[in-house]
């Protein structure tokens, strides 16, 4: 259908050209809707083939390989960088693990040292305490002994005082003198009586 | 004449090359804008990617985006095997897109508003599909017309429908692009014509011309969308048809 129409219009155009000359024919068939004016088709097809052919050649030979290359290069580079980043990350992880291990070791040894020091200090303190306690015990025993001595002496003196007092009391009461020996004897007797009573 | 919305589609000879083997191959305004379209697309892509920057600049990004846009479109529709057609689809997309966008300049000719241009491109697509399909699959390519799982009695009917739908592809492909560009530009011109003819009527007319002016502005925006969208649709359908050539069985 296109062909017949094209031929018909070409024929019509030729007739117009013959009648009005070439100048007016430049506008194509007057009145026809321009996109459907088949007389212009050969020219359009020819130039389309030429221009689109060039575009296709240019794209497939130059642009597509070039942009494809750019994108590929970028992808490679990104992949490479990612690999490197992974590598560095694992290195960093290793370093962190080593550091943590070292830290744990140091902590453990510090703990040990601390424990040892504490134990040593504890045992030293214990020994000191025992020494002091022993010394205190000795001093205490000595003091007790001294107190006992003093008491015994005081008790002994007490008998003397009692004798003298009794002698004085008896001489005042009864009059006359009484010998110290008699008083002592009497006191001893009363003391013995008390003891047997008590 | 200036208000004639069809005037923009007139084809004028710039360099008459008449009667080459009986054919008129004159260099016309259509030819000029084909050359301009191809030159602009080629130069843009060539210059912006000349640095081959690892980190792309803005313009290189545009080129790469258009490349990847078409590449993903083709890969989605026709698989990695379809990438052998990438230069073809990319050329088509760039040609139609740039031609559509050049059409948005006032006084520029819209190459894609010429039915013979869009029809030739569609025939190129379908021709590629048919030739490659037969080359790769031989007669198995005809399996395209026989969907699987159709009961025997219905096969002739289904085959007929499939053949008709296949034959109508170049027509629908070309008419869709042509009609969109043609109708859009005519509408734009008609509304723009209202603005001038109404404003010639005095103060009231100038007030009245505001409405078509706003309409023209809105339509211009819409036409930019259509320009891109139609290039996209043309490329997507090309990809889908090429998929048929690669994988004829449904």
C-alpha cells in the first residue's frame, strides 16, 4: 500500500514539477500531510541509513567498548579495594586478638603477683602478731607474778601490823605490857581457828 | 502560515540531490536533524568519557547512567545472551531520545515525528529479530508462533493470532512513537497559537490568553516526559522482541 501510494504521489509530483517548475516542488506536494508525503521517503530513508549507520558503528566500535571498559575497570578496582580492605581487617582482627591475649596474660600475672604479695603480707602480719602476743603473754605473766609477790608481801606485813595493833590494843585495855611473842602466838592460834572454821 | 500547526512538519530541501538512480535523495531539514542528532549523541558520549575517570564527573555519570540504564533493560528482558545486541539497542535508544529532545527546541524538526523514520527503525528491529532468530534456531524459530500447552484443536487459531500479533509489531512500534511525537507537537503548537491569536484581540484577549499560555507551559513539561518515555518504551519493546529471537519457545 505504501509503495503504490508512494508511486502515485511521485507521479503526481512529477506532473506538478513539469507544470510549475522546480522551485515550487521544493515544498513537496502541497496539501499532503507532510509525514505521509511519500515523495520525501527515499531521501529520509537514505539519510536515516547513513546517520543511524554511522551512529551504530560509532557506538559499537568506540563508545560501548569505552564505557564498558570504564565500568569494568571501576568494578575491578572496587573488588580489589574490597579485597584489600578485607585483608587489612583480618590483620587488624589478628592484632586485636594478640593484644587481648597479652592483656589477659598481663592481668593474670598481675593477679598472681598481687595474690603472692597479699599472702606474704598476711603471713608476715600473722608472725608479727604471734610474736607480739607471746611477748604480751610473757609480760602479763611477769606482771601477775609481781602482783602476787606484792600481795604476799602485803599479807605478810599485814600479820606484823595486826600483831602491833593487837599489842597496843591489849596494853591499852588491860594495861601492863604484853610481849610481842605472846600476841603472835595468840594471833596464830586465832588464825588457825579461823582457818579450821572457814 | 505561522499559526499552522502542521507547518513544523514540512520538509524543505537544503541541498537538492535529485534523481540519483531515479530517487530524490536531497539533503532536507529532516536529514539535517538526523545528522545533528547523531552528532550530538556521539560527541556527548565521546567527549564526556574521554577522561575515562575512575571517579566519574557529572557528565561522565550521565553517559554511564544511560549505558547502564539500557544495559540493565536489555539484561532484564533478554538475559546476558541479549548483551550481544547492546550496541544496537543503545544506538536506538540514544537516537530516539536525542531526536525527541531536539524536537523540543522551537523551530527544530522532530525526526521521530516522521512515520517513515520510525517505521524504518521498527523494521530494522523486527528484521534483526527474524534474521537472527532463523540464523540461530533455524526452523525452531517458528516455535515462537506455537505456544506450549495449547490443545491441538486450538493450535491453528492460536498460530494465526500469534502471526498477526507478530506482524503488527513493527506497525505498533513505529506508530506509537510517531503518533506520540506528532500529536504532542501539534497540541503544543495549537495552544501556543491560541496565545498569539488571543493576545491580538486587546486587553481582554491578553487576559484570556493566560489560560492557553499556562497550558502550553504544562504541555511542554509533559512533552519532555513523553520524549524520554517514548525512547524508553521503544528500547524496552526492542529488548523484548530481541528476547524472542534468543529464546523463541515461550
